[in-house]
């Protein structure tokens, strides 16, 4: 049997050349890369030109990619905002409703503070009131004008005591029970109150008419100096009311005086103060019959 031939085929020779060529190219590439790396480390500015050319070459593609990315981001944001709009609107409605509730509470608190300040004003007078109580009722269907007070003998209230609100005179106590009292209002047809002009020496009587107005009758007839807007206060005459408490404001001038609106409207009054009679000793002495002279 003949021995096999030791010669290599042409295919094997081409493969060897290809491998050798690949090694050579790889070596040359590695050498060039090493040279370029060394050059970039030694003189970095040498590559400014190639980098600029490369940046210009890829700029259109990068711009297009950035535009696509921005548009897609805007689209995603729009979709997300649309999906979140419902929940945000619901939250805003809740916040608005809560704000309205807080505003109503603040207004109620302001009103309560004003009421408490007015009530405090009842205690800040020169003389401490006998009692502070609420008006629990009033008459409005007849010519007589009474109010009912939630305080009585148990609170130290007696008949004749003046009743006033933070605004002015309401009336005086007419009848007293243990825990309540009946008040004769200024507007009652049987009510007569000595008054004077707040700024001046004009004296008069304020008479009730059975409605919301008072009739002001001047004591000294002659020239009527009154005009709408004048304020009348208690004069202290009679001994029940201390002087200087607001009573009425002139609404219309008449021949012998004026028609006036009461300043302290019982219908708009909540709490009132019951004060001691101003000149109780003098009033008691005036109401007591004079003693007969003793003869020996």
C-alpha cells in the first residue's frame, strides 16, 4: 500500500494565509491604537478636529433622536396628566369644601366673640350689675310691651330695677318671681322716662307708643331745637336710672318734640343686665309718707 502524500492542499494554504493576515492586521491595529492613545495623552488637542468632524457627522441623527424622545415624553406626560385629572379635581373639590367649612366656622367664631365682648361690656360698667340674664320672651301683639327675664328673686332682682343691654336702656323690672321677672319695656304705652339731649341741656320725657317708636316731649316748650340724628340719654331724674345711658335717636321732628327710635331693640337683644336702682334711698324717701309732728 502506498504511503499517503505529505503535501497540503490549496485550501489549507489559503486558510493559513488568511489567519496570518488577520494576525498582521490585528497587530497593526493594536500598534496604531497604542500610538493614538499615547498621542491623545501627550497632546489631547490634536484630536479636536476629528472629534468635531465626528460630532458634525452624527449631529442630525442625534437631533432627530432628541426630538423623538421629547415628543414621546410630552405625549406620556399628557396621557399621565389626563389620567390624574380626575383624582386631582376630586381633591380640589374636597379642599374647596373644607375651606368653606373653615370660613363658616371663622364667621361663627367672630360672631360669638362679638357677643361675648358685648356681654363683657355689661360687666365693665361703673357699678356691678345685680344679675346678667337672657330675655326669654316678649309680647308683640298688643299695645302693651313686656319682656320676660330669666332671673328673679333668687338672683337678687326686685321690682323697679332698671334693665339695660350693651346698647342702652331696655326697661325696668315690673314684677318679680323666684326665677323670672317681667320687664316693662320703654315702648310700652305706660312707660315714661326722663331723658336729656346727649349734647346739650335739653330735657324731655320719652313716652312709649306701643310700637317701635318713642314720643319725645320737651319740658320747655318754645323753639324746638331737635333734629334727626340727635341722641337722648337718661337724665337721672326719677331715681331709677343712672344718668348717661343711651335711650333713643330722633327720627322725625314734631311740634312739641320728636319721634325717636329706641337704641336697644329688645327683639335684637339677647343678654341684659339688671342694675340696682340708682338713687334707692332718695326714691324710698320720696315714696314714704311724711311723718306727723310729735306733740307733747
